[in-house]
């Protein structure tokens, strides 16, 4: 084996070697991070004082379907990926802001929180004890009455699929089918139209 990274054992040289590989990795990472869009903390998530009962009341007054809570934690790579590639997209922001109050709950957080029943708790207790959230990224959609409509754990493939998740809830499809079935129908319909 050669001491030189650009030389193989047969004496052939790799055209780019480690420097070329590093450049490709850097360019790929930059491309993912450079997805165009707006800051999700300003245009996707709503600011909250931690009173979920009040958030549901506000959603009702504004004619929204309900409240969407994203359960996350600081070290969640999937949460970061969704913020950088999905929540920053203008159509996603506009659709979700039209239909939901959108909040985050830190699954490890000690911040005080008032749940939908008016009970004082913490973010982590609301996540684990009241909603059995064991993994991030988890989304739970609640109606304006504070009752859970549906839950989705994991990331979506792209912004379009996340929009389908919103449509799935807004259209009431969660009442009679799973999101995987709905998504399969939407994907087939979009392939037939192209």
C-alpha cells in the first residue's frame, strides 16, 4: 500500500485524490444549506408564551384548523434538516400559517407550559408524560378544542410531501386513512399528471 493518498497500489493516480473528495463533500453540503427560502423562525413558527389553551383559542378565533406542535431537541439532525430544507420554503410557510398555529416543544426542556386543559407542566413532561413522544422529530396536530387530531413521527421527503401532510389534516383525511395511504395516492396522481 502506498503512503501517498493519490496513488493506488498499481501505480495509477487518482485524478482528484483527497482534495477533490473534500471539495465535492463541501459543495454538496453547501448546496443543501443554500436552499432558497425564508427564515423559519420568523415565517413558519409562531411565537408563544407557552399557554397551549390560549393558542388553541387564538387558532379558533383566526379560523384555523388547529395547532401544530413540533417536538424537537437541540441535537436533533432531522429537526435541523427540516428547518433548512422544508420549513424555509415559502409555499410551506404560507400554507401552514394559513391553517395552523405552529409551535415547538423541546422534549428535554424545563420551560413552564400550560397544556390544553389549563394544567401547568414543563415542556419535557408535556412531551413524554402527556404525549408519549419518544423520538424527534414528532409532529402532533391538535384541533381548536385541544384534542389530538393526528400524529406524524419522522421527516418528510421534501416540501411537497410536507404540504401533503398539512392537506391530509386540513381535509380531514386522517379520520379514515393513514398518511402513508394518502401520500401514495397523491404521489400516483402527481405522476399521472406529469
